[in-house]
C-alpha cells in the first residue's frame, strides 16, 4: 500500500499546478478583459474608471457574484450528500449514477473544444 502524501509532495504538486494554471487560464482571461475594456489596445485610467463606474457593468458584476454564490450553495447541497451516498452505500446502478454525475465535468471542455473548432 502506498504511504499517504506528505506536505512536501503536496506543495510540490500545488506549485506545479499553479505554474500550469496561471498561463493557461489566467492570462487569457486578463487579455480578454483588456481587449473588452480597451479595444484599441490603449488602456488609460479614464477608460478603465469609466468601465468600472458604469452602472450597467456594476449590475452585471453584482448579478455574476450572486449567481456564483447561489450555484456554489446549490452544488454543495446536492453534491455533498450525493458523494456521501456514493461512497458509503452500495446499490444496483451505482456505476451508472457515478458516470452520469461525471458528465457535467467532462462535457464543458468538449463543448469549448468544438466551439473553437
């Protein structure tokens, strides 16, 4: 049996993950945001403050945060009991239920890849 992971190995893998996540996820989001704020690729303080102070943008940001919080709470309310049942209760069709619960994790990258294609 394998020994449990150590804190040292956790940090090693965590730093490796961050090294991959930052360029692959964060930089495209930053570039997209900058392109949306300054389409001519010239970002000045006036343009930036104008976007931040726009009431429509503030309402969209508020809605996004509220929706993200609601989605997180709902996912926890459904996911934690489901994970507990799937981990501790053996029943017919358990593998099928696990496969169906994996679909939301597997499908979005596939849809994004097809969208780029």
